[in-house]
């Protein structure tokens, strides 16, 4: 994930990973990138809970 974040921070579309405009790459963490991109990292139970929460939210689960 961090390799992808670093690549995008160099080629231009930093907004895919930035918590705020102009955020330096050095501040990116796997957790911050996952939060910004709405990814889930964890156990199978974490994924199940993440999917169930998205299903409850109108427009929240895009497959």
C-alpha cells in the first residue's frame, strides 16, 4: 500500500491519500492511507464488520 501511496504522491494525484492538501509523504502511514481510501486492514472478522457497516449505510458499499 505504501508503495502505491508513494507513487501517487510523486506522479500527481496525491489527493487519493492526503488527509489535507499538501500533506508530505513522510506523514502518510498505512492506517492513514487505508482510512482515506476506505480500505479495511485486519482479520476476516474485521472485514465482515466493515462490509456489514457499509451495507447499512445508504450508498456506502461500492463493489
